[in-house]
């Protein structure tokens, strides 16, 4: 438990200090400029300072911090992926998350719940066995369980799904957790700020200055900044930034939507995911059911919400939990997911010297926030891809060495 | 976008259509380099703007081209690929 609460209970002065300083005008130059003040960018700033002593860093955010996909996801953390490289990477992230509230001295409401990926068909069961074996091999707690074990954890579930899609079993993943996602951005922001990194909100990058294949600086709405190293960590805005440096990537943008119900008393402890019904659901610490579905079916650079989405999602939710029919949806929203062909991120060095990508985070970025920050910080400090991200490198496409995570990265693909 | 106009069947609800991705001419596989081929297979114009795209009207099995802005989600026009030259001529 963070000691912050205790500290303020015994202190006469309140309120607490602001989380980070409000900077208006950037300096003439920085060692590293990070584009994007979401969890990933702020974590990179934090680990650049903490692990590598690089503190002359600017984080440029065109909106407000954590207002992009960091604050729009369904806050699930897990590591039950399909490739050994992916499982290793996400497992390292889960391990950092487990101690992160303590490290950042901020209660992230990190709550380990156990995660069931429901299988409604024999072919889904086969994928679950495959994932379980890969996970066990790497040392991650995942196993295939039967209907009895699912019902023990969640007796409210209609195991026949209204007769439409009877559940045969599930992949159970013990470390599956949820966390307060905006807290992760604020915690890393405060940590980075404490080490001396400067965070600029309402600061948009207009162009990136590249000469002879090397980054020289960035133009922003607050003036020109000299720098030799730029990290692009902007999720759904990635193609707009890579276009500035004329870098072709496989990334396309599809909206991903989510919604929450009105708060209820706690009844759902586990995190449930159904690939066939295109649903993932958990109950947040304030009692709302947090629900997401598959990607919107075509490319759009918007964060609009649609009625189609809520209708489709809630119909499937009622297949699983018929008793929810009178519960109301109170909020829905969308984010822009930067999708890659193999459902794995694109991380590390690019053909442009000093331009680093932390992109292609599609629908799986939040859980990777700590480890992305750590590995990107190492990659920038050493100008060499960290070993954990080799499999996610930019050049894997021209090498025809894709990292197939489609079976584990999301639902409904 | 809730409706889309199929060049054969007229304006129909969007649920009848399937998105087929960007329309991209393929390089000659006999003469292009491995890198050019990899770029064709994987890379996309991901930035927002006016795009030519493949769309499929599922009930009738019709593939066609839509010119759509991916930022505003507004469709400028739709036509069959066979009519592409004619459509391009009209707009000049």
C-alpha cells in the first residue's frame, strides 16, 4: 500500500503539491524530445532519468496528459500472449505493474483478479491450449480450465450464453489485473517531472526537421526545439507523425470503442473475455462494468461513438448475463487504435537516425506501458534496440519476420 | 457514415458493406526488388485524407471503389473499377 495516505493523514498542511510543473515555453534544445504525453511517453521520460540519468528531456503533448488512449482503454493488464517473445515482454510489464503503486507513491488501484478467455468452439479451445503451453513454457501462470472452474469464479454467468454459443472451457490467467489507467499517466508524469523532465501540454508538433537522414529538431506551435533524438509515442496519431519524416509504415487507424454501466455492488471479481461474442468485461473499483468490443470495421481518424457498437455489445453481454437487462449504460467513448498486420507493436530504431518509434499499439498498449517506457528509454540511451523489443523491430516487415499475436492480442479478429 | 452507395444496387445501409482496404496498384513482381515487394505487401498510407478504397456489397457480391476522406468519413463518390478511367475523365 502506498504510504502517501498515511503521510497526509499525519500532516497539517493540505492540499498536496501539484503533480508536475506547468511549463509554457520550451528551451532552445533538449537531449531527447518525446512526442506524446500518454503513459508510454511519460514512462519513457521517467526511465530515461531513473535508469540512464538523462534528464534534459521535453515531453510534448498536444492535448492534456493521459487524454488519449491511456485514458480510453479498458485498463486490463495481462501477459497470456501467443508468442514466447510476446509473453516475455508483457510478463516483464506485469511484474513492474505489481510494484508500481509503491514505486510511484500513488495508488493505481492495481487489482489482480484472474482473467478468463472463454472458448465457445473447439478451435478456440485449441488456441487456448496453445497459449497455455507457451505461457507455461515461459513461466507465466496460465492454464486451460473447464466449465466448473469458470462457474466457481463467476456463478452469475449463463454458461450456454442463451443457447447461442455454449462455453466449453477457458484459458485462465492468474495474474490478469486491472488498474486505474489515468493514474498511471499521472504517476509517471510526476516521477519524470521530479527528475527534471519538462512536460508541455497544449503543445503540438507541426513538423520534424531531418537533415541527411538525421533528426535535427522539431517545430512546434511554441517554437523550434533543437534535438538529436525524438521518440514518437502517439498511438492513433502515429501515421501523421511518420508522414512528417516520410517514413512508410504498415499502420492504419481503426476506432476502438468502450463503455461503462452505472455502478453496482461488487459481484464480478474476474476479468472475462469472449472472442466469439466480441466482449471483454471487468468491474472497476467503483462498481461500473467496463466493457469493450472488437475494432470498428473500417478506417476512420475519429473518436466518435456509435449506437451500433452499444447495441452489438450489450446484446452479447445479455447472452452472458441475462440479469443485466435493466442496468444502464452511462458512458461510451472511442479511441484511435494504430493497427499493425501482425497485432504486435512497432518499437525501436528506424531508418532515420535519432527517430525512434513506440507505435503500433493498437488495442494492446495500456498493459505494456511500464515495459515500453523502460525498453524505449534503454533503446534511446544506447541508440540500440533493447533485446526484449527485437521481435517488434521496425525492419521485421521487410525481413518477413512477423510476430503473429493475432490470436491473443484482442477479441473478434 | 451510415449509408453507402453501391454503383450497382444504389444507396444501402452500411451494415451491408465490407471494407476492403486501400486501392493500391501492385508493382511488377518479376522486376521489383524484395524491398519494394515487402513495402507493397505491408506498408499503407495511414495518414488521414482522401483515399481510394475497395468496398464490397455483401448481399450482391459487388466489389467497387469508394473515394472517401478518412478524417471526415465523407464519401465523395463510388464507382466500379472498370469505370475508373471514365470517372477520372469526367472530373477533369
